[in-house]
C-alpha cells in the first residue's frame, strides 16, 4: 500500500483551502461567536455544494472518492476552524441515514454516549443526532431523527469553544438502531475528527513559524533562538506523525483485503486491526492538536493570550474534539487492551 498523499489529493486540499480562505474565512465565522447557530444555512449549503458531505458517495450523487481523500479535506476544514456538525452530517450522508444530508438540507450531530453529563453540540441547528458508542460492540449506534428539542435542554452560556454552542440534556430518547454500518460509523467518525485535529496542529504550527520570523528581540527574529527552533521542530514532528497515522488508517479502511491479510498474519481479528489503526491515529492527532496549540501560544508570548489572535480558538476546538469518541486516555487504555 502507498500511504503517501498523492498529487490529486494535494490539489484537492489546495482547492478546498482556497475556497475557505476566499469565502469562509475565520473572520466571517467569528461574527457568530456565542450564537446558538455557529454557521449559517447559506454557508452550510456552500460546503455541501463543494461536495464536503458527498465526497465518498458514488457518482453521480457524489464524488466517488475514498476515505483517504476525505481526511485530506477535513484537515483543511480543521485548519480553517469551520464550525458546525461536520462529522455527523458526513456520516449520515455516507451511510444514507437521512435524506438531504449530502445536499446540506439537514445537519446531523454526534454524541459519544456513555456515562456522565449529556452534552450535545450545535443542538439548535440539528435535524438528527447520531449516538456512537465507540469501538464497543456491546452497544449499538442509534439515530435520533428529529434531534432532541433544544427547548427541553439547558444551553451552556459559556462553552469552552465560542464557535461550538452546547446544550445539557437531562436524558436522551432511545432512538433507532443503525444496522450493519455501526463499526464503520465509529471508524469513519474517529478518522474525520482526527483529520480535523491534524488541521489544527498544522495551522497553529504555521502561525507560530510566521510569528517567529517577524517578531524581533535583541535585534533579531525570535525564530533564530534555539529554544524557539526546538519548539517549532517539536510541533512539526507531532503534526507530521499525526498526519501520517491518520492517512495510513484511512488507506487501511479503504482496503479491506489488506485488513484481512494483516489480521491473518498477526493472528487477530479484522476489527482489531482497524480499531488499532484508527484509535492510534486519533490519540496522536488529539495530542498533537492540543500540544501544538499550547506551544504556539507560548511562541507568541503575551500576544498568544489575546482574544484577537486565533490560537485560543484552535486550542479550545481541539480540546472539544479530544473529548468526542474517546479521550486520549480512554483510547490509550483501549489500545493497551488490544496489545495484550
């Protein structure tokens, strides 16, 4: 298998980045900080028109691309801090769970289930809610359509990420079981969230490097100081390792014959092979995003703590993503179980 990003994927990423920079820039979204709906219907429709939610659907309804192509696009969405229930809507479109998801007419959120408070993101704009239990076959993914009514929920007035509005619910309805695609929903959702995290890790690295080249101290750019060089080098390593892990896991998900061969050679199950690759990728991506955002803030010094500099938004968004479909600690424990 060739895990390298192809020229076509590079062109795809550049096209998405150009579109986002031209029509859906960060300042455009920051006007919605603190709003109940972080992205307008027009902007959501533009994402759908671009093909974000139908990337892997067969032609002519979609682009007919692979999951390895989708993670490249979602990395760009993470870079641009595009808000909204991106992953859930993509999953609903890919598995054809709700009509209109691919076309941007409906929005579908993701909830990890499990114990603890029931917190749902973007509830005011949701048409459906996917409840994914993680890589635990004892639980079945469920779909709530329509989504829970926000009138019966308590809105969190100061959410961690100002572009990720959040509600607390006392309970969730049972919903309808999602048959046959349960494992792939968790797999794909985890990979797409990991890809978003790679985008955050890469973008804050670029911001830190650019600032280190411009900021002068003692008559020279701070990027010439060894300590800053080491910090940026560590950020680059984290971002590249995470990107490679996500891309490799996506390529593996696109090649079931390779998964079967790997399972046979290692004496394990195909589910374990996929779970190991995907969970490992998400752990690396979660850690890279959070650690790089912190390091970038440190490179920026006092400027890094200001509201105007977007580093805090990347840190907050990456912290939110790191709690969905398993925290790094939970996934690491699960990975150790697979290795034993």
